C-alpha cells in the first residue's frame, strides 16, 4: 500500500516513516480518534481554509459560512477538513497587512502541499487574504475554488447612506476641517461598518472579490452577495459541492487562471474602477504561474474600457447595489465583446457558456451601465513613467480631480509616517493647494508598503475647503481612498530611486494625459544628491529581514523573488 498522488483522500501525501503501509495504518488510527470510520476515509478530502480571527472583524461570520461549505462537501460525497491559516485583518495589523501577504501565501502553499486534500476551498475576504490564497493556490496548483465572506450592508447618518471606508475618509476630512463636531463623528463611527463582511465600497476587498469571479475561480455572484444574506450561505453550500467535483476531475488553477483570464480580470478592474492594489496582486498571482503581466498591459486594456459600475469611490453606490443590479455576471455580459469568452472557469464550462444563463443590466437598474451608456470615459486606471518613476507608477484617474491631472507644483517632502504626523498640520510650512506632497520610504523594502500614500490634506487647508492635492509616494493607498494620488513609484526611495532625491522646493510636473510624472531638476544636481545618499539598513531579524532582502518592486507584484516562476 504505497500512498501517492494517484490516491484520493487521506492516502495522499503520507507522512514519511520509511514504510508507506505503516504510515497509512498510523494515519487511520489517529483519524479514528477523531470519530471517522472506514466509510468516511474512502471519500475525497476537501480542505477548507479558515481565516476567521478576532483580529479580522470582517470575517466575523466565517464560522457559519464554513458550516455551509462543509454541508455542501458532505452532500457531494466528500470529507471536509477545516484548517487554519494566518488571518490578515487590515485594521488591526501593524504596520500593514501588505508586509505579511507573502508570508500568508507561503504558509498556505506549504499546508496545501503537505496535507492530504483532493481540492481546497479558499475562504477569505479582507484585503490581503484573497490574493495570498490565490498566490498559494497558483504555486501549489491543486484543484481550488475561492469564496469570500461578502460585503457589509450599508449604514446611514442623518438620512445619508454611509459605508466603509470611502465615507470614513470623507467624514474624517470633514471632522478635521470643522464641518462635523465630536458628537457627530461619534455617530458616524457607529454606522460605517454596521454588519459583518468586508468594506462595501469598491475597495481592495470588493475589487478582488469581483476579479476572482471574473477570472472564473469562484461561482457566479460569489463576488457581490452580501455577507449577511441567505444567498451567501447558499453559495457556501454550492462551493462545497463544486469543490468535490473539481477534486475528482483534477481541474487545477493553472487551467483556469490563464493569460486570457487575467486579461478579463484587468478589463473588469477598469470597468469597476477598482483598487490600485489589484495591480500589485494580479501581477503577483500571474507571476506565480509564469505569466508576465506588466504595467503596460494594465494601461493598454484600461485605455479602451469605460467606467461602467457606479460604486464609491469613483461613483455613488455600494456593493449591495451592484449585487441587486445583477452582480459580476451582469457586468460580464455587458463587457462580453471585450472579453475572452473561451477561458475555462471552475465550473468546467467556458466563460461564454456560464454567461448564457445570465442577463445584462436591465432598464430599471442603474448601478451597472452598458457600453453605449457608460458612467465615465475610458482610462479609469493610468500607469505612469518619467524621471520620478522610471520603473513605473499608477494613478486611479476615475477618483482624481480633473483639474489636477495636469499640474506643476512645488514639492513638500516627508521622509516617514512619523514625519507626516509631526509636520503636516504645521501652518509654518506655508502649504498651498498647489503644492505637491511627497511621501517616501514607504515602499516594499522601506516599510512593507503601507496604505499611506493618500496623505491627508493639511488641517488648515481642509478648513478652507480644500479636498484634494497632488500627492506622490512609493507606497500604496486603500482602494477605498480617492484623490489625485500617484502611487507605487519605482524604484522606491529605500533603493535609491528618484523619490529619494527630491527636496523641498523642487518642482514636480504631473501630466496624466501623457502618462508622465517628472522631477524638474537637472541631472548634474541629481548626481550630486545621489552621491550623498546613505543606504538604509535592513531589519535585524525574522520575517521582516527576509522580506526586505528578497521582495521585488510593486511593478513586479511585490512578491519574494524566489517565489516567482
């Protein structure tokens, strides 16, 4: 009795004792202690990834979802095995969950590869959990299906609908500017995240949920069904059943997440004006599969796709509205002329076959638009180059101020998050709305790439009604944020990139139509400054040191160099 990859269920991936027969015998003895009998152990095993944690409030209802996935697995003749993996709660992790995305992906990949399972259900939701799971599934390449916890319901304040976290930022800016008092901001605080689930605007969690569905790695409507809905629970059962089927059929992520599937995902990213973080995550997942998705690919696709989904921060609605109006299937039907409909989905059908069962948006619906009646023009996402970002940068044009898309201004430079906190609101800086705020040393190597690129508007300018300024950084911003913000500048400052050479008073020019961001300082002066740069030391130990010494730049996915194919 030699356990091998040709076996199913618990006889796969035997523990090494030098005697396969003994390994199976011992395995059955301990599984018996868990109440499993010989009939149970004939079944295919479905691993179910559990990312619930008190530190990840978005996943509050995941235990209930797990029970429904287990039910589906059992109904289809499988044996569910739930196992934990590190959970990345966006709001309760210091300095940023992005620092740990690759660690979660490594842990999950090793668990998938080392434990007996014929397929795996990837349960996630909060921002970095989903890309980490897809990166792991791509590398392990055993049959996998994704399911997110779903978006929160919408809150309200004085008759106005509110949701995390675009409205968090808007309301906080109003509070800083004196428009909302202490009591008011306290009321708002209780309504921004009123239920279980992920942020219900088109932030990173919602964006990735939509993209996973668009790539065919989850079932129809799995991207948008509200967290507290009965449909979310039914999707859990359906996902469990499908997990058994893909385990027996051997349908692998590499057969689903193909070049055509990634191009479809970028098309959807553009149509929803999704989070700029998805550029990094999609690139990282693709490169785990040996697919070289580039910034130029993102720009080329985005330049021909109009804005179709009316969700914040680029629009006015929320994910439950998108779901009511047909969800991702309705959007894909609308985008069908731009999609590769021949790609295989987790159901075994092509995308075109899946969409035959769904309709596009109807006349009474207004959250998802049609190609002949878009919400906004093409180019919701723009990739930039120039002397300030020769390795590339990104900007969400759909969430920027039109009057700032071509702008030249004077730089005010902040060297760290602490520097921003200490000086930003100091009126002695003499900042005006025309200044360009520069934040550096927050790239992958410098700080793990936190969502700090959306530098707050200085308090005294916010009080004057200023709501946007050009901001530039080597870090990220939350997908829920908005403004004229240049992100992911590469090479980053910590590696001696051009951002490290900027000084207060320098002139910077942003030209989004021509896709450039330039530091207007002559090369001779830059060489003098470059000679004065002092290399930043690596962290002393642990994961932070491994990460800083092996992470690649944002334009390449910010993965560890030895994990990419």
